[in-house]
């Protein structure tokens, strides 16, 4: 019974991303999330840039898109909440696909979807390229 037990989020590999020290990856993901959350929701170009950056990291780490997408399912409750926002948030109304929706609700939904998806994707990439034991050692090295 001495077989190794890898976590289902981790994807074994030998990429430059896998070789980075875990504490560096933790700080990078924290910094990325802070930047994403601090970005105004109207800066659509910035969110596209962040998505391209994550895609580049996934490509360098050789983590397939399907692997990441399956693990993004954890975000479904936030997606459901975001889809309701245009219908329940009060404010100026507009027509979208034949439905009357709230403009502030649309912006709120976009905000939740964009920032949530980028944050979850960054976390999934971190977990995909760093073993759980290494993550714990990285947190310990950062004195957390």
C-alpha cells in the first residue's frame, strides 16, 4: 500500500512552470488576483489580456484546455448567480435578445463572470502545476 496518491487537480509534468518554486507561484497567483480584482469592470481589453496571459501560462505548462475547463465547473454557482443579476438588479433597463434587463445588472454579471473565472482559472493552473505537499511547503516558506 505504498503507492503514491496524487491529487486529481495536479497534472504531473516537467515544464518551466512546474519547476518554479511553489512560494513564487503562490505570490504570482495572489498578485494576479489582486490586479484582476482591482481592474475596473469597464476595461474589457484588460480582461482579454489577462485571459491571454493565463492561456500562455497553460501552454508553457503543457496543461490541456480540456483539463482546465473540467475543473472550472466549480464556478457554476457563481455563473448561475451572475445570470440572474440582469433580471434582479434595479436600474436603467435595456433590451437584450428580446428580454428587458438591467444595465447595472449586466455590468455586475460581467464583473462576477470575468473576475471569478480568471481567479478560478489561475487557482486551477496553480493546483495543476504544483503538488499539494509543495503548496503547503510554499505557504510555510512564506510564513503563512
